[in-house]
C-alpha cells in the first residue's frame, strides 16, 4: 500500500509543500514534483555527485537522501544560483568562461559543491580544492578546467569582500 | 523510488524503541549511505525501514560532567571533523572520518551507522577501538554500555538487542587524557575509496617524553572485525621512546593481525601494510605527544 507524507521545505528561497511517496529519494522529489532537472540522476548510489544539492549549508547527494527527511530543511539547487532575471551566477559564468563543461551532466553537481564551500569567502589550496571536489566524477574534462573555474570564483569573491 | 515496504519515522529515542518493538524485522536507517545502497543493489529490497535520522537528541558532541566525551550516534562525519571538542581531545578521530568516501558522503554518514554496520573497513572503527570507546545502546530495559571490542560479534554482526538503538559513542577521560594518536588509511585512491587496511595508533608518554606509558593500536581490515593489537601493546608498554621500539612494534604486530586475501589486496600485501603502518603511525603519535625519535 502506498504511503505518503506531507513534506514542507524551502527550495531555492521559496516555501514549498507536496505530498510525497515515502519511497522517493530527494532527487525524485526535486525532479518530479518541482521540475528541478539540474538535479541529475547519475549513479543513484552516492558515488558520482551529479545529484548534489545544498541542504542547510552543506552539500549532499540527493539520490541517497530520503525525500521525507527534507521536511523543514532549506534546499538549494543549481536553479537557485541563477539570478532572478535569468543571468548566470559567478560560478556558472566561470564554468562557461573556463570551458569547464563538455557534456554538462556533472556540471550542476560541481557548481553546487563549489557554492557550498565558497560561501564563506575562504581561500583554499589546490590540494584542499581537489579534496573538496573529490565527490564528483567528470568523464569529459579531465577536471583541470573545473578546478580553474572554481579557483577563479574563489579569488574574485575574496577580492570583492 | 526505493524498493521498500514501509518507512516508520522516529523523532525521539523513545519513539525509535517503540518502533523497534513493533517492527522487529525492520532495518534501522540512520544516514542511509549503506542501507539505501543495499536496497538499490537488491540485497535489502522490499524491507521495512525505521528511520532514526530525525532523532536530533542523539546528534552532536559534548563533554559530560565526569569528563566523558559523548558523540551522539547520529553525528555526521563532517560534523565530527569540524567539532572543537573532537579536535582538542581525540584529534585522530576527526582525521580518520575525514577519509571516508567524499564530502557529500561525510555529510550524511553517521558514526553510529559506521559502527553498527559491523564492517572491518569502517574508517572510524580502528580509532574507536584504539581509544577504548564505549558503545551506548538504549532499549526498552534502559541503557546498556558495551566496550567496542565486545560490540563487534563477527563480520557484519554487532551486539544490538531487539528493541535497542545505538544512542552514543563514549570516550572516557582516562582514555583521551594526555593522549595523541594518528590514523593511516591505505587505499588505491585518495577519495571515494574503502580502506585496503587502516591502522590507528595512540600513545601516552611519561612526563619527560622518554617512556611510552601506554600504547594502543587498532586495525581495520586486518581481521574479519576491527581489532586491537593486544600482544604488541603489552610488550611495548613502558618501552623507551626510540626507533628500536618503533621497529619492534612493526615486527610484533604480525602476531596480532590476521588479514585475508581479497580482490582488493593479497594477505601478504596487507601483512606488509599492517607492519609498516604501525611503525609510521607510532612515530607520528609520539611526535604529536611531544616526543622525539
């Protein structure tokens, strides 16, 4: 027998509610109930990072996070980084400028991850950045351009603060 | 969608115990980074789940009145690493759990899940073994405290009775006082990797830093469950702080460990790792304690 739960949470700054099948992952809920398709279904076992979202300030793989746990949480997806007028955020623009994207499947996860640790304006070493990004797989770029894009945003944010 | 029959959610320890009694066959899910994968793989498909992820009362680290360090079972790896009490009293635990998976896994994985899963490769296990952690279980009859060495019953089997959930991992003051440790994980890559073998060593030195007052060595993947190298510890308690002692430890541990061949590594490879890691981790632990080799 299907079992449902009312899940109320803040998604990209807006309070939202939906009756959710308790068997759903957070990826399922974000894609199917809210149309947030930047949240990719990759491995679905928490290895590739394509489904990463920010929950209460920390990056999580939404594929191994039950949708029912999202109740009361504050969630940010890549759609939430884009400005209201549709222009790109600094992270998205840096990925474009540094050609840190090829097929684009891993990109939302990488950008969400970068946002999660660049929020505090801290400067990291290359090794630290590699470790912070290590939960994401990219099969196209070889990672160098991704690292370059993230570093660019890190330095530009530090300058403006 | 996950292939589960039903999910029961607990918000308090009392609710969790009640649900455990009502649904004795249901699987407990904390962060889910093991359980949900097993459901996907089909091993646990169709199971009933008791979710304790929302039981906030067993989340976080605090120091109790008698000096015991209490790590709530639902504390995530990332929060353990960031915690100031952990950094001050048991630095090596924060460093060890920072080697689990990748950042997103460390955000969801819990120390309680890591121990209850009962696997020998758990990155927290060798350190908790080496620091004589006490596992706290709460059930219908009240609270039960089990030394972690007795908590592991066999590969994938731990001492949780019907109706119980693990509520805390405790580090007694006598364990962490004047003690520093170091953990080495050997894996094929630096992230998203399970330990081929892991070794956690801690020491307490004499006030003049010349004598090893207490030596404790814990291993993961050196036997079916995480183990302590008791014979080696007995032999080198009160030994001088020296390279000779480090070399001696390196040889002696081979009498304590019992690794196996697996697709990850051969038994011989693991024996070599056990020996070398004990030495290196000992030297680093001595250095952290202010000793010189």
